[in-house]
C-alpha cells in the first residue's frame, strides 16, 4: 500500500456514502506548502483533510510546512483534520485527529503515540456507518 492507494480508498469510500460530495486532491507543495491532501465539499460545506499512513512502528512523517499550515488555519478559525491509517496492536487502525493536534503529532516517534490524540479510532475495515460518522465529525454534523 502507498499513500496514493490510501487516498483512492478514502475517496471511493466517501463517494459511496454520498454522491453529493466533491473531492479534490491538492498535493501542491510548490503553490501552497503544507496544504492538506484533500479538499472535500458536501452540502455547501468545505474542509481540508491530510492523509497519513504507515505500515511500520514509526509514526508517519510530518513536514514543518504542514505544521505551519495547520497552525495558521486553526488560528484563522478553520477546522482541518488528519486522517491516518497505521498499523498498531497487530491491527489496521484508522485515526481521525483534529488539526490543532498537528504539532503534537509531529513530535511523536511511534504510530501508537497517535492513537491517544485521535478523536475517533476504527480498528480493521471501516463500514459504511463508520464513513458516515467520519463525515459527521469532519463537517461538524453531530447533533
């Protein structure tokens, strides 16, 4: 698996949940250093999601430009997220982490250190209901 495989998995899963969703891959280090991988829009609301993955004990890499981008966006009132797929405790773990924790993530060394920083954790394959919950959290749709 690669980050691009993970991005395809996320995009396809979200499109299967709601056909009224628009997802753009950003990946533009030259025009906007640190900007998250995905720009997602649903029902007129837009948000950014950084994708991270690791199949080893080490925490995924976070660049200083990403820390700066997240810090500036949160300071401006934005609510970006980090969505990670890591291997921990002999299982695949999906982690949804608030963007204001990006600096803390950058200081970690092991993937398991990301789990306590996550707002939501799913173990193993995510179901359709899990993806719906993902959208509810990212777009603040929880009642």
